[in-house]
C-alpha cells in the first residue's frame, strides 16, 4: 500500500486518530518511539520532527544533539489494541541528520543501502522470519517469571496449550494491521510458541518483525502473560530461535531455482550460501548479540553448533527447503530474537551477494559426509567473546555495517562480556561452595 500525505491526513481524520507514534529501531534492535498528537501531523509529514539522538543507545557516539525522524508514509498503521475513539497510529521512521543526510548508524538505512546494491544487480531480497518466543506467567505483582503451568508441545492444542487464546489474538491483531501470517502454532517446549511470516521485501520484512514483537508483548500482557524472545530463559530446554527464510528474485522469478540441477538449486543459490558461510563466524556477533545467546547454541537441543548445511536435516546452521510454489529457499537457523533484524538481513544479503560476485562455493553438504566428518566440522563461536574476536577480524562485515556501528558493537559487547565475567552465578555457588 502506497500512501500520499493527503491520504495520511484523510485517514487520521476519518479514523479519529489522536496520537501518532514515530517508531525507529536503535542499534541493538530495541524499538523506540516518540508520541505526538495529531495536531502535530503537518510537522511530522514535513520531516521537521526532531529528537535528542544522544539519548538513544548506539546513537550517542556520533556527537549529534539533534536528529530528525522521517516517516515512511507506507508504514502508516493503526494499532488495533488501542481505544476505538482517540485511536493510536504509527509510522516507522528513517533517522536523518539535521542537514537531511542519512544518519549512518540507523540500521534501517544500512539494510536499505545493501538492498539498493542488490537492486542494481537485478535482485530483490525476500525474507520470511520464523519467530519463536515464550509466554510465561506473571507473579502477583504483574512482574515476569520463567514459570508456566502448561504442558504443551509441538502443535498441541487447548487445554495443553494454555497460550492458545493469546496467540490467536496476536495473529488477529497483526492481521488487522495488514500483516499476512503463514502459520502459528505451539512449539517444542512448554509455553513456547512460533509464528511464521509471509515472504516480503527485506526492509518491509524487518519493519514487520519489529511491529510483531511489539504486538506479541502487548497482547500477551493483556492476557496476564509475559512474552519473551530471550534465546534461552530456562536451563534444560530448547531455546527460541529467529529463523530467516531467504531467496533472491530477478524479474519476479526465484533465482535460487534450477529444475535441471540434481537438487533443484541454481549456482546463485550455492554461491549465496557460500558467501554467508564464509562470514558466519563474524556474523555471529550480529546474529547472537547477548551472553544468553550462546546458552542456546549448544549440542543436544536442535540448535546449530557447527558450520554446515543440509538438504534433508532440519538442524544444521543452514538448510534448503523447496516446499510450496515459491521454490527453493535458504534457511539460516542460528539467529535469535535478541538480534537487530535490519542488521542481520543486511549482513546476510551483503555476504550472499559477495558469494555470487566471487563464486564462493559452500563446503560439502553434511548429507554427503560421515558422522565422524560432521563431528570435525568447524564450530560457530561458543561465547560472546569469541564472536567479538571473529567480528574484529572480518573487515568485509565491518564495511557493510559501517565504522560507527562496528566499533560500537565491539566496545559495548566487550563491556557486556567483562561485566558477565565478574558475576558469581548460582551454579558456581552450588558447585563449589561446599567443595572448596
């Protein structure tokens, strides 16, 4: 849907919109917003609405006091969970400098630039996020817990699935906002759920995912539940992933498809995958940006741990799926919900394009090697510190994200690792207090 300024003014009046949220995403993937009343709409539409960039995590290193929020008019939407009178709408905004130039630390801009490069090569990048999350109980004060009384597993229904009503309302709310969901279901663990998106252009897909997280948390709270995208909130269970289903189109045709190839995959598909796998160690800092991310990426829980791909097995780092009318897609399985989707997609697309340009072959599929050989495959980084060190070595990725964002990730995540290393955990106390 494409909107003009006149369209926006008319809809705000007709739909009785009182408040408008100007939303944007900070460097580390947190949704932010400024709320304005509808009488400020003209100021917003003229790209004259400013805010203090120094107050935003990741924007505070650029020596700017004032930044501009420029609404993408096509992202206008009304929140269905707000009152029918005095309604609340939103724009997703690009962040600009006062002189009108792009703010280089804006992750949406970073993805847009890589998408522009792809377009110049004749490609559009289509992505469908597949997001897992937990719906936990809250305590008597409404504070979040990691507790649930439900017993549901894969594809279970009520009464085993106690989050069924909340999940249905999430999907309905998003549908009212124009989203198209492919499926929703109870996932593997107790209180774990999954919702799949329809494929979309990469920028719109990242926009949709940020709105999706907001909807999940908001609707869950209305059901007395706490929604979390934390990769691994409890020991001994499978964590939550954010799978990225991806393919490239040229002239509306899936270029990953080659019906004459043994497995139906084109050379571009293999090269795209090869480019990502070449840089996956450095990408891990972007895909898995917090300490807890690495509690999920361990053996025995269906999460990827080594750098491999498969046409048949659903558990490796990358797999090929060809079901449905769309044709072959590449699925990247390592990212989690703590990541910034704009940066993840930017990294995937940039590395994939490099793979196509330089004809980078992926390693042999794990389908074609023995279990002993699989065990010898190279591992993904196993800690946040390992991921930082790999990212520091990957100058290609740093160029994709830009100097500011790259240096920020290295500095802030190094501080996070240092802080973590100073903590004394419950496990350590229980393990050592009586022994030593």
